[in-house]
C-alpha cells in the first residue's frame, strides 16, 4: 500500500510494470460473521465515490484463513450493504446503475476485511501492445518482474532466443506500460480530473527516447512469430530499439561478452511433441556454454531442465505463471570488469 493523491493514482496505473491493478482503499474492518460483514461494509463512505447513477458491484472476493470464505455470499451481502448505505445517503430507493462502472474488490485475511475500488479495469498486464500472441504466452507484468530479478541494465546485451510474440524484449525496452490503454478511473471526473490523466500521459510520452543505444534482440524459429513480435513492438513504440530475427536456438551466438539470455522456452502447451524436450534443452546448454561470460535466466515447467542443460542453476525460484507451476532458473555469469574513469 502507499499514500498518494490523484496524480499518484494516475501515474501508478500508467508507470507500474509488475502490478495487476491499482485499488483505492475504501476501508478495512474485522468480520467473523455475515452480519459483521454487512455492518462493516455499510459503515464505509460509499457516497464519496459512487454517484447516484453509478454501476457498482463486488467484482471479486478472496478469503484466506478467515471464517467467511464463500466468495458468492461475500459478494452478495456486500452489495446489499452498499445499496442500503447509498439509499440512506441519496434518499432514493432504487438505483438505475446506468452510469460509469465502479468495480469493488475485497480481500479477507485472518478475518480482516480490506475493501478497494478498482481504478484499473482490465488487468495492468494488458499493456495494449500485444494484439497477437504465441501459445501459452507469458504475462507482460510477469516478464517485467523476471527482468527486474536480474542485474541486467540497458547498457548490457539481452537476447531472447525463444521470443514468441516479443514480450521479454519489449518489456526490457522499458516504455511506460500504460501508454496505449485506458483505465476505469478515467471515467470518474468527480474523483480524478481529466487534466490529471492528460498530464500523466504527457509525462509518459515525454520520457520516450528512441535515440538511446540498446542491444536487445529477439529470435524465434517461427517466421510468423517474428512478424507478430515486430508488430507488437511497433504497437509498443519500441520497434526501432529491437531487431527481431528468424533464428533457431542452435544458431545462438554473439561476439560481445557479459550478455544476458532471458527467455521462456517451449514446455507443456508450447511444445506439442514432448519427445523433443531433452534435445531442445541440451541445445540450450550447448549454446550457453559457448557464451562463457554470459548469464542465463530461464523460466520453464520442464522438470529436467538443469539435467539436460548440463549445469545446476545458481539460483532457482518457484513461480506460478497463471495456474502453472514453473521454475525460474538463474545461471550466473562473471561480472564485467569495472570501467575506469580516464
């Protein structure tokens, strides 16, 4: 959580790379019974956010280690409590709900209820640039988070030899991720003025610098995927920064030292013939060994990845890609020598 004004909410939606959505906290309270849930919800200042014609509902309820655990019952009771509060405040008995959307999300953790108004709408991982995808694509915000877990920076080389629709290279190019999309709270002028949104969007545009020198590359063996990656990069405004090429992993090589491989190679749904898996990962290992000063960060659900690559990872994180359990293997190369100031 963080405190902020209207500008902070706009900037969070436009600039945060790893979040799912930005909620305005309406309040929190303790509830072990449905009556306590009803009264706690009714006591919140809904009229400060939802106008008479607003369409409001509890879009999602999640419960962990709490006595109340049925999402549908939680949603239904909270909606009734919200109606009762707004009926009293607006002195009306019926709501048309034909205005703007006000989706609510609630989380119960050890009987503590936290209620938030969803300012985002569609999840923030939907940047607006990825119109076409590969099979089982990695979510954009997960890709951004995996890049942040590495020491890579824009002055270093980055190659994704299984780039698919281009998510890793595009996220590495680091444009404001919310530039090309809209948000639910843009239609709440009584909460956030239009000018605040315009100013935040203008800031995102002004930060674009296509003259910056980068070495970010994406390869894929499928020519159609390369075309899709190029189009997605164009939609994201970073096509001038990233060359995409049709190239199989067996052709992976680079003349420069101290580069990074960050990739999501085929596994499960992404490789129809499972018998190809051992040879594919052996090839990844062979090419990586040739790049002897490089580091490799690889997310996969393939359990034999380390065995077939031929090296135990220096670090390994268990990460859920959607509902699929995957492993983020981190093979660390040597650090480049420090540059001396002349």
